[in-house]
C-alpha cells in the first residue's frame, strides 16, 4: 500500500497522465519512489484532490489489505484492496459516487464524459502503481 498512501497532489501524485491532471489545475507530479514522509497514514487523515476538488478522508485502513477513502460530503467512496494470488498480488480499485439530487445534465455529463475519462485515468494509475511496485520487487543489479 506504500504507493497508495502517498497518492494525491502535493504528495506522490496519481500515477496517471500528470499532464491531464494538470489541465484541471491539480498540480500532480507522480513520484517514482516511495516517499517516507507519507508512509504513516491514520484513520481520518485528509487528502485534498486539488484546491477546489473533493477532500478525501481515510475511512478504513488495514495495512497491506485495504485503504478506503470517503469524501467529506459523503458522495464518493474510493477503495483499494490487495488480494494475494499464487503469482503475486492483485490490486483492485473501486469507486462509488452518489448522483442523488443531480440534474439530468450533470448525470449525462458524468455518464458520457466523466466515467469514460475516469476509466482511462484509473487504468493508467493502476498500471503506474504496478510498474513501480514491480520495480521494487526486482533484485537490484550490482
């Protein structure tokens, strides 16, 4: 979970396409190493996703198993879970965003633009985390 606890702007980035994140003013800079100062998360810690974006609070923290963020407004839950497998470990990310009370325009934008965009970005994030984790697992060359 080392790569996940440092996620966010001003932290370890999002391991996606930084240039796209920065088009939205998020000031993302994805780290290529584990940043020790972010390796001691606690329940209730907050990660702000940009100056205007949601503030995500750590709701569940089970080291080497689960990390769950919930937005302070209660509309978004984002979970990361590790599942051991014979050939390694699988990282699964899940999002649940409530659209209760949203206008038809907002729901259509979310369904047709935000969700497909998020899928592309999240796939890149998981791939970026995988690349970084696998580089740590490789024996270093002497």
